[in-house]
């Protein structure tokens, strides 16, 4: 499980280093690629050995402390400094809502893994005055989930975790924020409408992983130096659509989840 796909050349102390969990696909992969293009040295940790060109990938379980510790050590480099941590690893809302094994797995991967990553990376992030971004969801913070209360609980929990860590890290110049996507065009979740025809979204379409990645990259950047403990929704206006307007847009009886 612990293989490095490619080696990134040594860089100067000014290089910004970031670990992205769940970087093999979807939003995590898009974020890793965008950061690499912006000059970051990026390490990804995910179950599959896939990562954007120019980044280094480790195969492993993003919720396993041993795998996380190894990835953090590699990402932080010899001086033990991290300027960024993006927690994008997750499992989708699926499985019987009252199945204890489903509950435990979703909470483990979608919530506990982020806490574990932040806990283990905290010394390196403190040394690098780093920034953390959790990939949340509008499910949990603004919507419930009839399919997976576990998913909604995990994503809502990420926001409470981020606000708390934002308080803990602020004295050391560290920031922690959440990006909460809506309906994004990835294989992560099956949509009931075509990506370019979403009556439940005011902009009329699903978002792209890169549109979410752009917000995550901004929150990691010096341009967001005064943003801390915030939740940034990237949902095309879905959560500001009134129930009456939504009812007019959606066919009777249809229900969509991001």
C-alpha cells in the first residue's frame, strides 16, 4: 500500500508544501492539480495510485493513522513544515441508513479521517503557519439526506471541527476552513438530472471539480489570510433557492441530493 508514484525534486525553503487526501479523483485530484500549477509541492494520499503530473502520490487509507503519518512526513519534507492540508477523501451517501457498519464507515472516512489528518499534521502545519481546507458538502450544513444520515452527520461534523480547529490554530497563524460543494459532476454521486440541466440549481447545471478546487486553492493562499473558520458554499445557488421556487422547478415527488 505504501508506494510513491514519482519523486519531486528538492525545492527551496520558500516552496509551499501541501498534502491532499483523496487526490486520485474528483475534487481532490482537481485541487492537487491546481495547487501544483500554482507552484506548490503536492503530495496525495488515496487508495489508488493516481495523481496529477508533477505531484507525488502515496497509496493508502486516508483514515489510517499509520498511512497518514507516513504521508505527512513525506509531504512536510526534511524541515517538517507544511503550508497546506486538504482533506478531500470520502465515501458517498449510500447504504441502508440504519446499518451500523455503514454508519461507522462513513463517519470514519468522511469525518474522523479529517480529524486524524489535522491532529497528526498539526506540528508541521504550526511550523509552516499552514492552512487547512476540509471538503464538506451542502448536505449536512444546509440539507438533510434521506439516503444517508451518516453522510449528512459527517459533513455537518466537519464544519464544527473546522470552527474549533480555527480557534486552536489562530494564535500560531494557522487557518482552517471548509468548502461545501453542491451538485458537482463527478462519479462520486449519481445525479438524477443531466449535468447541464439541473432544475434544482439556479445556474441550471452541475459544477465542475475545478470550480471547487479554485475555491480550495484560494483559501490556502495568502489572498485568504483573513479567512478563518468559514464555510464557503460552491453550489450554483442551490441553497438560496426558496422551497416555493424549487417546487416550481422540480417535478412533483422528485428529490435530489448533492
